[in-house]
């Protein structure tokens, strides 16, 4: 078994007879390495020695010459310069083209324009002058309801028997007494109202009481007749 000391020296412990386990070198990474590079204090990094591209003669010339004029690298060709006010325009340019004939030929060969198709007028449609479907369904519903009402009225008629009957004297007296009593109650409420009616609620209440009083008086006056017929649907 061998190990390394703090300074990197390797020692052999096999002469001790060994043991149940191997000796571990706990400090093997400490100290000087076994192979050490020679260090020369005069060989330090100097200008132009770190980058090989700078060691060439062209690079040295560029460094010594200094910065030159700026040149922009463009991909497209540059546009022509703007003419100055002293430049004379080119005069005397003529052409042999006949524009009248060229325009006529171009117009003849040009395809015709397609007009936008306008919708047909309502008078030319197939549904013009016909009753809409929703109105036909409504008419059918109204006719069915009318037929049902007629059937119910015929059933309640009892085969032609009249549903009108004459009031008896006792019934007429009972109705008159009830209406008179109600008339007195409404008249009492009307008399209890204040004389000064200055709000909208008081005006509405007064008008409602006057309408009820007029209605009760008219009913009592109609009951004073001798023959009174009423609609009786009880028993039919």
C-alpha cells in the first residue's frame, strides 16, 4: 500500500505487514504537483503575442497606420445622385407611337365589364300576391277557436232552451236593499272628505267615489222597472 504525503511524496507501507483495510490517502490533492512546469518571470504575455492573427505583417500595418475613412458595406446598388440645378435636361426626345390607334386597339381588346346582378323585384317573385304561411296558420288557429266557442255555446244552450229568465219580486227587493245599503256607505265616505282638495290623491279618490255613486244610482233606477230579465246559466 502506498500513499502520498502533504508535499506530494509517495510512500510505501507494505513493509508494515498490511491490515484489514487499505490506507486511504486523505491529503492526496494538497501540496505541489509531482510534475511542475518551469516558471520564468521574464516570459510574460506581451502586446501582439496573445492573438496569432495580430502577429501578421498586415495586422501590424493596420495597427500602425491608424483608423482610415469609414466605408459602409451595402448589398444593393446605390441610387444615382440628385441632379443639380446647373444640369440641363435632355431635349428633343420624340416617339413614333400613335396613341390614338393604341388606345382604340386597347379598348377593343379589353374584356367587357360584368355588371352586378341586382336582386329581382318583388313583383317577379313566386310568392308575390300570396298570403304568407304564418298568416295562414294564424287564420287556422282563429277558426279553430271560433268553432270551439260555438260548440260550447251550443252545449250550454240545452237544445234550444232560453237562458234568460225574469226576476221575482223577492229577488228584486233583495237586490235593491243591498244596493241602497252600499249607496249609503259610499255616500258617507264621500261626505267625510275634506272640502279643500289640494293633492292628486284626493282628486283621484273623489272621482272614484263619484263614479261608484253614479253606477249604484243607475242600478237602483233600473231595478224599479216591472219586468226585469237576467241571464241565468245555472242548471244548464
